[in-house]
């Protein structure tokens, strides 16, 4: 797999999946593997990952095996609310508050956080140049001011080289996040918080970006997707009909420009007065 330029993470995951299969059946018996996958009680996406791992094993060992077609569930991902995201970020320690804030601001995948190097950041512009995972498109993403301040403090506390990975492995981050999520859900008596995963921050980012801009191609670029079909799901994940807004009016171009610069969006015009709004 190294010769075929698979990433270290893909190789490690493949090895882990194959070891799991080998505990129950012989890897050299494709019929047993097929039956194992058919009988496995797990999410279809996980069974598909097992099948993909065995497909690689069969390929490299010249085993004739027809990979079964595993239909993934069409259930949409859970999108947390701003309140839930804020609670998790607030309850985390300094390092994980920073990690979760970066994911909230940028929609980066957990594996992209793991691969983040110091040289990806432009601290003057407050941006990060992401080498996108899953063979997607690279992208430049903007950090909010409070996240940038946390990042500068974090870098200042550590002696990182430009090519160093500055955040933990995904496995470590998920273990810490699971503990944080349980603690926050218990403290707030909000069991629905247990449905949130690290990947939910990406779903939150994309959903909010589409709601704000209604530009599906911008969302596609920001997520690093190659196929628009992967992005379209974010156009209907959350119903914002009950959202509350600040409302303002403008009677001339100068007033309208000030409102637009302040983040207000144009709604309509009545009796010669332009109406604007932005979420509270």
C-alpha cells in the first residue's frame, strides 16, 4: 500500500479492519469473509469500510473476491445547534477548545486537524491552507478572531517546527471528545448532546454557511468536495423558520451600505424604505 501512495492513516485503518475480520474468519477464505460481512451487526458505512479493507487484502494477495454492494443508510447527519456547539467549546480545556473552535470556523475534518502543520497557518491573515483529505480540493479557510487568538497562544506555549503536526491523532481527539461530550450532556441535562460527534462540527459549519449565503458552490469549495452531490445534503438539514432576527431599515444608499457592512442582508422594500435583517 505504501508503494501505491496510500496515506499512513489509510494503511493503519486497513490493518485494524483486517485484524478484526481475522478474529472471526480466515482472511484467505473469501466465502467466509462474505458471510461474516452479511451477518455483521453494525452501521452499513462501517461494514462497507470492512469490505474495502478486505478488497485491498484480496487484491494484494491475488484472491478472487467479488466485493458485495453495501447500501448506506440515507438518514441525514445530526446537525447540532449553536447553543450545543458553544457549550462543548466552553467546557473543553484550552487545547480542545482551540481544536473544536477551528472545526467550527472552518468545517475541517478530524483527519485534517490531525495532519495540520504549523506552516499551514498565516497568522497575519488569520487563515489556514488545508491539504484536503479524501482526495478533495485544497482550500484556504478563515479563522475567527477569538480562535486566532487562542491559536497564537497555543503556538506560543509550544516549540513547534514549521513541518510539525501540532494537534493530536484522531484516535486521541475522539477519546477526549467522548469524555467531554458525556460531561457536558450530564451537566446541562441535555442527552441529545450525546448525538454530537467531532464530524458534527463539519455538518454545522456547512449548514450554517449555506443558510447564510445560499451559495451551494461556495459551500462545496469551503468543504473541499469534488462532487456537488456530496454538498447538496446541506441545503435541507435544518429548518430555520423559527430563527429570530435583528431588523433594520435604510432610506438611502449610505445607510444600506452600513447595514450590509454590519452583516445585514436585504429582505425587501416597502413605501420607499429598504428592510434588512441578520440572525440574533
